[in-house]
C-alpha cells in the first residue's frame, strides 16, 4: 500500500471511491470509500 500513499489520502479527502480487488489492503485509510467490482 505504500507505493502511492498521498494519492490515497487525497482520494479520501475528496470523498472519492477506490475500486480495487484487494479492498482489505486499503481499509486502513480513514475516510476512503472502497468498492470491489470483482466480487
């Protein structure tokens, strides 16, 4: 998860949704909305 931490924080602050297959990896980013389109 540490490859682009600033971009993830910015997405959380902007109230954007992160689409990822491995949502567990991103759950620790406060305020980041997650969706898994693979499930």
